[in-house]
C-alpha cells in the first residue's frame, strides 16, 4: 500500500496552490523514495515538475510504485478544509487505485476528517528533461520576483530577460510605453533571502509570456528565494526549493522572433 | 511579432 503522513498540512496546501492553476489534472507518481508530479498547461507552453522526497514526511510507506491521477480542483476542495498545522495522511491501494483517501487530523487530535477523492485517467506524455548546462543562473528573493512579474504585466504581455555581466534586466513594452527593471548582483550579503546572485557564463537575452510567470509565482510562499536558469534557445527554469526535501521547477518555452 | 514555442519541442517523450 501507499501511505504518507505529513506533519504540516500547510505544505501540501501550498504545493497544490502553486500547480493547480497551471495543470488541471496531474499524475502523482509515488515510489519508495519520493512523490513526483509532472504536468503541462493545456497549451503546452509550460511544464511543472514537483519532487517531494520521503524524508519530508513523518511516515512514508510505498510498497509498490503507484501513479495517482489527481484532479487538482477536487484535491484543492479537500485541502481547503485543512488548517496549516493539521496533519495530512494520504492513502491509496497498490494496484490501479481508482481513489485516494485523505485524512486530516487537528494538531490537538480532537478533530479528524476523512475524504475520498476519485482518481482520474490522464493520457499525457511524460517527458524526459535532459541535464542542461545553463548560461546564466539568477538567484533572488521570491517575493521580489513576484513583484517584478506583477508590475511588468501592466505594461505588456511578455518580458524580455537580459543577463549581462552582473546585472539582470527585466523589460516589458506595450501601448503605454516601456518598463525596465534592473537588479545588480549584491555586493554584500546581509540576508541571503534578500540578496541577488547573478552567475553568468554567457550573456543571454530571451523573451517569455508574463501570464505563465505570474502563475509560477503562486509558489512564492514555498520558498524565500527563487532561482532562474537561462540559456539561449532553451526553456527558462524557475525553481523554488521545498526546504531540503524537494523542489518545484517550472519550465517555460521562450518566444522567438518570427 | 514573437512566436510562442511549444515546450514539448525541447524535451523527449519517455
């Protein structure tokens, strides 16, 4: 059987909030080491990959690999019933389960709620993501990244990200004119979560749809920092670490000049 | 005009 007990249900709530607007139905692959989720948006522009290792759970048992086809809207309804400090237990049968049980326990043990979510059949390509050497890595405050994406959305549909030397520039333009926001590599680091790190091998200049970046920033509550990895002619990777026990990575295909 | 690329064109099917 598959059984996973998470001490802080709030983490699962945050994970779901960060994927449900991008991917409606997702395949949750469970094996002895971790739960992984991979899914694409309906227009096949973005892909999300989530990894949550067994050590994130207070108790984790997975006798045989099992894949759970989750409708994220249905799962979200259940997790809305959970407080952040509720314990969440996921349970499913080993072979081709058609449902998954979720049990919510209050911290003081005085309230228990249990739910059964019907699993859905998902016919989607599982994609292999190759190891890539990126030309630039930018690590910054996740809140600052969210702010930049939100602010630039007022000016245009797309953002041009340019990395050169020790700067990263985010630009957007439209009918109202042009907006540029430049962040410079932090000279001194007082607080790591507020500093900007630009690690550049080669200059890059790429353009991406802001609509998707704004969806990615739903993961902001998961981590104080975010890392952007860029290479010319390759998808952007936006990564939020889930403590030391996993990550959410978003991949976004660039827009190219016709 | 910039054309949006398809994410699947960068990855291989498993």
